[in-house]
C-alpha cells in the first residue's frame, strides 16, 4: 500500500497524527495536530478530508472525537505499528527529549571518518533540533550503541536529524571460548 504519493504537507500532518496517537492511544484533535506542525486548524481539517479519502485517517465524532490513523497510514509512512516498542533515548544538549524515541539509525560514509554521518529517524517532533546542537542517541537495546554528534541538518517532513558523528561506542562482549 506504500504506493500512495503524499505531499510534504500531508506527510508531515499524517506523521504528527501517528506520533500523537501513539502517545495517547486515543483520537487526536485537529487543534493538537495544528499545534504540532505549526499550521492553522482549518488547514488541518482540509488536509484530513483528503487523507480520509485516501483511507489513511478515520474521523471520530463527538466531544472526545478527532482523528485516528488507519493501518494504511503506518504503511504509507513506512512506520511499524507495534504494541511494545523498544525505548531508545535521545538527548539534546544533555537533556533527554521526553516526547521522542529513536526508530532507526542509518550510518553513511563510515569508511571515511571525516565525513561520517548518521541519519536519526525519530518518532516525535524534530522541531527543537538546530544545526550545531549536541545530540546523544542511545544506548540501543541489543548492542548498547551510543552515538554522540552535532546536528548537521534535519528533515522535518520525515522526522530525521542528520548528525556529524563525534563518537560511537558499543561495548564489546568477551568471547565465549
């Protein structure tokens, strides 16, 4: 189903809905999405109509109503909908970012230490991250990988922070023999 082509605006709004829904596990109000993506609530309502037509969003009527992402929304964003996901902490300037979890770490140019970059895919907003900020990712659940770096750029639409890696550590295990 990931053949749906979304505009950058639709993708950003859908991503915000998915992230907010994961936090509350309830219907998300249009005003909350508008605040998350820094848009007018009327714009959000208009976009939700097109996302409903694409079967990515369902409307929930009533005072506790709002919007919920469908299974297709997770597919369209390439995000897994898991009941219990591992927590991988993310720190910005030494402070843990409470509303975020690292979904993926993509390493690029590891063979060239001066150009080593990491794309950090985040569940949650990357709005607070700015070029030059100090970031720490991890430890990851299995390898206990910790990546320290400096923000080199970001992709707000896909919630990706690009780091220039300062250091990476994964404690080596003693061999079993």
